[in-house]
């Protein structure tokens, strides 16, 4: 699959890190972290919009997109010499097919992890975070966490 990035906006990368393609491991052979976008809100009933999340996260930073983010407090720049990060764009997800979308995202995450990098997923509604297999009754992750604090 070709890099799939510009569905909901320009094909930019998170903080200007290099591009890669999740199903071409050679493009991220030296990466510690591979960013994957999950533009999915097919499990939402009332307030859709999380499909725009990955693109907005990539666009939001007001600093230059130059692959550098120094921390003044820590006196390090995790993206310069300490951590190799690349952005694989968005995983192609279909809003009307939650089962297929979750399966495709799981495949992308597994592929990245199996090739030695840590997958970092941006965006997506609760469907992608559920530990339950697609097709099982929906569980709201936030409600489950909240009940633990009651």
C-alpha cells in the first residue's frame, strides 16, 4: 500500500519528522518510533470528528516543522540524536466498516512492532482502543476508567 496521508488535509508529517510507509519496513529500518494516523470515527453516534484528529495533531504545533523539539527543562531534544521518529501517515480506514478499519489498524500496528519500532497512533475514536474484538458489544473506555475512581 502506498503512503496514505492526504485524505483530510495536506500530507505533512508530525513535527516535520521524516516520512515512511508502514508496510515497507525498509523505510523505517532505523526508527525507534513510527507514527500512524487513525482517522476513524465510525463508532461515534453523536459527535463525529475524530477522523480529523491525526491531521489536526500534525498541523497544530506552532513551532517550525523541522524535526526538532528541544526541552528547555530537560536540556535535551528527543528528536535530535536520542530518538529516531518517522511518520507513516494515516492508515486507510473506512468510516462505515468498523470491523475492517480496526483490523487494518491492528495489522499496521503489528507490522511496525514486528519490525522493531514502537507504533504511536494518533487519533481515532474509542473503537480503536477497545480490547474487545470487532463485532462484540461496545464498551465506553472512559466510562470504564471513570467507574474505577468512584
